[in-house]
């Protein structure tokens, strides 16, 4: 393709703008003002790009990218540079992954040591499935459920009930949280 100056940019930009404005008139007749205004706005962009010099700028950017790209085809130095860049990226990613795995491994060891110290491994705190026995936490949960009112109209004010039940619920939740924490959940 030729140079920037060998192409008649003004007639090309003006022609695209006129074509777009004609199209916007047709759209005005068929679809309404809103769609026609959108097409008219887009139609003015080619002439605006020519008048501001944006077409020449984009031309120069395209030529520079093309020259940069064709330089790779026959240059061994640039291919070696690409290889070194890939190696640098691979080393960077490997170093990050190693640090994450090391932190994860240390966290697992610390959690395992804490579980053994808390006695979870010996079965403490688990309900006995065969005998139906409950742990203190599950027994407390079963006894602190709110009573169901006997009649529809006789309900206690919710503010007083929530104040009385709040400390018991907090204790139950702490027990449950402790059990879950001991199990590593």
C-alpha cells in the first residue's frame, strides 16, 4: 500500500460522512429521532478524524506496528529476546507459586498440630451415633429453642424475648464454633 499522502483522505472522509447522514435520514423516517441521532453522531466521526489529524496518527501507528512485526520474521536476535522474555515470565510465576505452596503447607501443619493438642483426634466432642448421646453443645441447642405460643393472639413482645434468649444463643454459637474450629471446618 502507498504512503499516507498518496491517498485522498478528505474526499474519503467527507464521502463517508455524507453517506452516514443520508442513512440517518432514512432511519429517521423508519425508526424515529433517537436512532437517527445516533447514526448521525457516528456519521460525523470520519470527517472529525480527518480534521483533527487522527487518521494520519492511526496510519503512522499501523505502519510502526507492521514494521515491528515484520522485523521478527528474519531476526534471530529478536526471537532470542522473545525466548528470554518467556523464561523471565516463567521464573516469576514459579517463584510466586512456590511461596504460596510454602505458606499453605505451614498453615496445614499448624492446624494439624492445634487439632492434636485440642484432643479432636481422640474423639472428644463428637456425638455417639450408636447410643444417641449428645455433646453438651447439642444438648444446649435442643433445650434453648423458643417455645411455640399456645394461641394465635397471645405472643410475647419480641424485644423482651430476644433479650432473654441472646446470652444463651451466644453461648450455644460459641460452642458450635469451637467444635467446628477443632474439626478444621
